[in-house]
């Protein structure tokens, strides 16, 4: 099935996310899929997008 540009398709078994582009092409990204993702099927609308928070290393050493 041909998807509209801007559509995101996730192949949970192969662990790839595809961003559909113009001209029937797509960008492919490797993704991690948790246990819940393997039980999911169907279509969904993205309701929220967030940027990952910055990660900063601990200042104090880890306790032994």
C-alpha cells in the first residue's frame, strides 16, 4: 500500500521506522522495540512530539 508523504511506518519485526517522502521514497531508521511494541498492530495518530532531555554525567562518583 502506498503511503502519503510525511507518514511514519514502523516495522516492529524488522525494527525499522520509515518516514515516507515524495516520489514513493522513504528514509529508514533503526529503532528499538519493547515488548509492548510487538503486540501492537494497526494505525495510530501521533498526538505529541517531545525532544529528548539533555543527559549530563554525574558530578559525584558512584558509591561502591
